[in-house]
C-alpha cells in the first residue's frame, strides 16, 4: 500500500465497472436534483445540512470559447468592440483590426462539489443542477458556451454524464 493510498484512499481506488443504460427521456419529477457548491462556505453549509460533498477540480474545456472583434474608426482612430463575428461587415466607417478568441468563464476557487444526499444509490439517475464539468453547450455565432445542467448516473464513486442527452439539448444559431 502506497503513502498516497493511505492519505487519500478514495482517490486511488480502482474505477467502477458500472455502466449505466440511460433512458431516452427524463421526467424531472422522477429524478433528484443535485445541487453544486462553488466555494468552501457552500461546501461546509452542505456538510452541515447532511450532504456528502463530491469535490472536483474545474478544468476549462478548450472547445468552449467566445470571440470578440476590435474595429477601428477610419477617421478618428478610436476602437469599438464587435461581438457578432459573422463577417467583416462593420460598416464603411470602420476597419476590423483584431479577432480575439477567449475562454469566457472564471471560477474562483478552481474546484466545486456536488452535494450528495446520504441515501443516493448506485445506479440512481439524477439531474446535476449546475455542471462542474466543462461541456459544450449552445453554439451562437461562433461562440460556444458551457452546458449549464444535465442528467447523470451515480456509480458509487463518480457521476457518468448522459452526454447524448446534453448534446441533443444544444442550440445552434448561425449567422
């Protein structure tokens, strides 16, 4: 047994072989809502309220990005932002000078926790109210946002997200 498995025994267990069969549809009234705690105060409040925190690191997804363009006024030389990046049609008075791609979210601290009820069962389907995992959500004018919530199944060690359901809920708006 290693020092790490003694200090953090739950982190170094073998992964569960449990593979859920996700339903085609979810009836919100039939699945429990799992809340997310985004800071230590909320995590500790969850513990006081009788929940077990399942803490995860927040890892930015490189596929999630927004765009902004900077355009310069031809006569005055001043800059303006152009958020709908659907081409270079910014009018006759402006020139598009920069296209900037950026990650649009900031999380402090860089961890969060799902607040698990004490009686959650292996194989139980739940609804994660605020996803910690950074999954692609809506696609609007070249901007890819985070998926906000979604269904998952508890394996006893982790959540397996229903990625197909989350993908089906995306909206695509192209310009």
